[in-house]
C-alpha cells in the first residue's frame, strides 16, 4: 500500500482521506510532470465528487512547492517530500488513486497506471488490479496513444529517428511495410521490429537498444489512449507543454482532444530540438532549447542522436544533464545544492538562470 507522510509521521491513504474530509479548503500541490499531473487530476476529481472545496496547483520544484505550502498548514503535496501531508510513494498517481478510493469514489485506474509509467515506475497495487479487470493486457506493437501509427511515430517522446517530428516522414517510413488499416498482432510485430531497427541505427546502438524497450511491446490501456505507455507519454508531454491547461482538461470534459493536441505540439517541438543538437566532439556535448523544457531533449539526444558520454541541454530556466553513467546528479551538485536538483543519476535537471557555459566551467573543467 502506498503511504503518505514525512519522516516524523506516516499516513495511510485512509488517514489522508479522513484529513481531507475535515478541511474547509483542500489545497493540493503536485509536481509538474506527467505523474504529478495524473495525481492532481485523480485527487481533484475525487474531491469534486465529494463536494469538498479545493485548490489544485502544479509546482516544478520542491522549493516552489514549499512556498505554496506556506499558505496553508493543511495542504497536501503529491510527488514532493515536503509538507505535513505527503503522498510518499514511487508514483504520486498510485498514491492519489488509493486516497481517492478511501474517499469513496471510483477513480480512473487507467490514468493512475499511466501516471506511474510516466514516473518511470512499474504499476502496482489496487490501480493495477482495477485496470486488469477493465481489460489491461500486454500486446505487440508500439507504445503510442493513437491507432494511427504515422501520427504516433511522428510525435512519440519515447524514440527518435528519421521519421520523428513529421507525419509525412513517418508515412514514408511505413509505406514499404504495407500494413493493413487495422493492425493485427502480426502487423504490430512487423511495425515494432521496423521501428526498432531504424531507431538503433545510430553511432551508439547500445544506448538506443536500451531506450527503445520503452517504445515497443506496450500494455493496452483501459482508456481511449490505446496503450498505457502511450498515455504516460501524453501526460509527460502535456505537463511539459502546458501543465495548467492539461490539468484543466483532465478535470473537465472532453479531455482527450486537448491532451492529444498538446502531445502533438510537444512532439513536434521536441524532435525539432533533438535534430538541432550539434554532433559531439568529445565526451561532453551541449545544446540549447528555447520553446520547451530541456529534459526530454537531453534524454532523446543522449539515447539516439549525440555520441557523447554527457549531454547538457539548457532550456527556459533550467539545465538538464543526460549521462551515460550514474553521475548526473553528482556532477550538477558540484555547482548547485542537492535540494535544487530533480531527476535521476542518469537524467538530472536543475532550475537555474545561470548561463550554461558558466556551469560547464565549474562542472566540466577538463572538457
């Protein structure tokens, strides 16, 4: 079972649900990524169903969340280890799902497990059980949120290849496969194999081979977004592109057209930025992006585009380091405090306005 709380006090989902029933205004602060977006939507829907007054917001960092939490001693945080009432789980969306059930509502398990996938966590617990009851199964093919493989290939944030970023280029790639209008298991297998071969034809096929695993052999989603992994990709893209608009869409109806539009817009911008990354001339590479956050640009660049051990990408108010080793957070901590850094040891981001060249002078003095 997911738990909530701090180092001094742990809450079970039923305890947090009891807390929410008694507050005059439920203030929820969630992390501004795919998992946090799903968690905020799940809990927001549950609070609405129980007519509990609420204020939902998404924060990019723990520091920003702490500032918002100072406005209320009864606020709930999703995805951040700060505050008095915290969803402390690998995936905030799975924790929010359990809290929503304890509030006596019927939350969407498809959204919860997609949020977990967006967080890089394997779905588990009551949400996974409920999703299986609603038809969740493994199947061959691509992890995309649409039945149109060309649209899926052009915009997915899980792989980058020559077909990425352009529906026309994706259709040209698919033409020789002669796929049927409705893909059967054999067609899905051929499609996934062709994509894997194209995406791993790079200077570093070892990295691409590991990364492509996230884009093939998905689980069918108990929602209209086709696959769990594809839904998770939509959540991450929507949170990166327009988190407030995405949350409003998930709290209202119809939600899917807005999310799909954000996903397509983000995918186009993302792949354009990856294509613009300069070739590496050594173990360290760098790039800049203006229209979108740097995280996914750095990830796809490292895995499919740039032959460097470490790729730094500067974006609006942030710098991301994608490393082939488990040293991304450690290297950023040379210049920035640990609390300012989010992500993993292979993909870490710091919120900063510092110029990238200045950062590299301190972090990579021997480059």
